C-alpha cells in the first residue's frame, strides 16, 4: 500500500517490565543483543520511520534505561497495571500530538522498520481504522492474545489467552503486540478500558473492542512471527541473539562480503562491511566497526570500535580496540593489539606488538615485539612514529616519545627520547664478545658440579 501525504508519527516503546526471569540487576531491556541494548533495537527500527516524537515507558528507578535511550524522553509508569496503563503513562509526553502513534515493546529487538511501515501504511486505509494490529501465525500460538476477525479481515476484538474461550483459543491468528493508533482517538479509547479480566490488568488489546463499540474500524496487518520473538529469560536472549546474528550475516553477504564460515562470525548491529571484504572463521565484531572495500580479516580476530580502510589485511589473531584506525593497505598480523592509534597507509605491524595511543606514519614498519609503553601507572601518553620509520624487533617506545620520518630504531632498544628524522637510534647495551669465553664457562660449571657431587666431571 502506498501512503498519501503521511501524517506525523510518534512511537511509544513499552519497557516498564521488571524482567524478573532474567535474574539480573540490569533492567531487562538493557541486556544486549548484537552488541546493543535491546531497547535500542526497538528505537532504531522506529527511528527508521523518522518519528516526530518517541517516548520510552519505564518503571520507577530505571535511571539506567533513561540514560540508554537518551535523547528520547522517558515516561514513568508508577505501577505495572497492564499495557494500556503503560501507554497512558506516555500521555503527558505526547500532549497535543494527533498524528499516528505506534506502540512497540522494548523487549522484542527483532522488529524491522518494514513491519512498522506496514502498520503505519494500514492506518491510511480508506476505512480510517482507529487501531491497526500486527497479527502473526506462530507455529505454537501458546498464550498469545487471539485476533477475532469478522471473516473479511476486519478486526473485531483481541482476546487475551487467559480470557479466551476454547473456540477462541483455536484461532491461529495472534496478537504480535505491535499496534498503530490514530493519535486523535487513542486517548479516548484508552480511557474507556477497564480491568475486569483474568489478570485484573488494563489491557491495551481491549482498545480494539472499545473502538468497535464506538463504530470505528480496526485492522490487522499480518507480519512474520520471527520478528516479534520476545525476551523474558537469558535462554530467550540467546535465542534472539542467534536469530539476529543469522540476519546480520545474511545481510553482510548480500551486500558483498564473503564470510568463509558464516556461523562462526559474530557481528554487531552496527557493523559496516564494504564490498569484497573477506572474513575468515571465528572473527568477532564488537560495536562500532567499519570495514572498507577489499579488506581481508583472517581467522580469530577480535575487533571493536575500529575503522579499517580499503585493502588492509588483518590477522590472524589480531585484536583491534576502540579508537584504532587502520589505513589503506596496512598489514596488522598475529598477536598485534592496536588501541586508540592511527596507522597510515601501508604501515605494517605483522607480529606480537602493542600499539596504543599512537600515530604511525605511512609505510612505517613495526618490528615483532614492539611495545608502546603508553601508561606510567597514572596517565596515558602518546607515541608518534613518522612515515617510513623502521622500528626494530623487541623495541619498547616509552611514551611520550616520537620517532621521526625515515628513522631507524635498532632491535631491542628502549627508546625514551626523541629520535629525529632519518636518525638511527640504538638504545641497548653494546655487545661484547669474549673469545673462548663460552668454553671457559662450561669448564667452570662442570668443575663446580663435580666438587659438589664428589664425582669426576663427565661429558659436556
Ligand atoms: C501482550 C499482549 C498479547 C500479545 C503479547 C505479544 C496485552 C494485554 N497483551 O501480552 O495480546 O499476544 O503481548 O507478545 O497487551 N509492560 C509495561 N507495563 C505494564 C505491562 C507491560 O511496560 O504494566 C510492557 C512489558 O515490559 C513488555 C510489554 O509491555 O515489554 C508487553 O507486556 P507483557 O507482559 O509481555 O504482555 P503479554 O502478557 O506478553
Ligand atoms: Mg510478553
């Protein structure tokens, strides 16, 4: 269905549930899926429709949720008296708003913008429905509310499972939980909802029967049951994570990345992969990773908060931490950790290094075992390495320190002072060679052992 001139949109996200079954100090909706709190997934899906207003309904004392959903305002539902009561808590925040209002749940993070759009579009139907409900046909309808229709697709009522007759329980079409309302009529409908039901709660679902009794049309839009899987326990959290990972992996591949063994690649909701990116098995993406075209990420890498430019090769076994910026065509190899550091085009750190709080110039070569000593126990300090510099293996760069462009640092150095451009720094004990010294040492050792054990010296 195409929409005419669209009315303004508001979204209400219900998140007041205590989530007792999570057995957690953290409010349920702050548990993460694909590296992002559940409630943010709902907000992101809503955000895709560019709503004019968004309100999140929370329980008392859920300040952490308030922080997580900022800059959107929260409304506090003082007591959990049912979904209609929860929506009513948002009334003040939507004062004067009369467009479309979509209600979604903070604990169903798989909802897509397409589904929200379908609900909104249905609001524009010719019969001007006061309420549009997302319906689904799950394999196991279980305790979901059942949608009672008149046979022509018009919705008459939603009956909660506990209040349903045997006949109603046999209905396969269920309430997924998402609803779109005409904001101009919504508050009046909600004011008329009572709590005379099995749970003694104010059911948002009763808005349908109330609307029908006032002669307003109501509609169902059918959507995929897989999108409204809710999370009430950690087992369900893991299941939702699995479903979302599958979706993210498929999308990554559809957009031109090769996942050699997709099931072992862990993505974050905001992972951005360019074309012809190749990702080996067992790679983990935390939040905030952007990978440009043609990058190769070999097996067993752990990445978070990093930008990787085109043509770079990462891993195997690399760890890129927040603030890392890997330039074009860089190589970052095994057991290299990079944190808050920029590597210029073509720079290489192939083995066993820590590069933190640093800038590495173009084509610089960081030898195996190079460590930027960025922390003195109190403060962090920066290391600057110029373009084309060569850092020998097993070098400690004691920050703050800089190595100039084209400079060479000898292997095993402990660099504590500036190395100018094109200079050679050797900061280690000078080697002494004593002719025959090795043999003499051996003889002395053997003699000492013989004196102690009382046996004649033998062998080597
Ligand atoms: C609700 C629907 C049911 C539907 C199901 C889909 C009602 C009455 N029933 O049932 O028809 O099939 O969702 O999953 O709406 N919440 C609050 N404050 C409250 C009560 C709930 O914020 O006072 C929030 C919860 O945190 C949750 C959401 O609203 O995010 C839904 O509440 P929940 O208790 O899960 O409703 P269900 O009984 O599952
Ligand atoms: Mg529920």
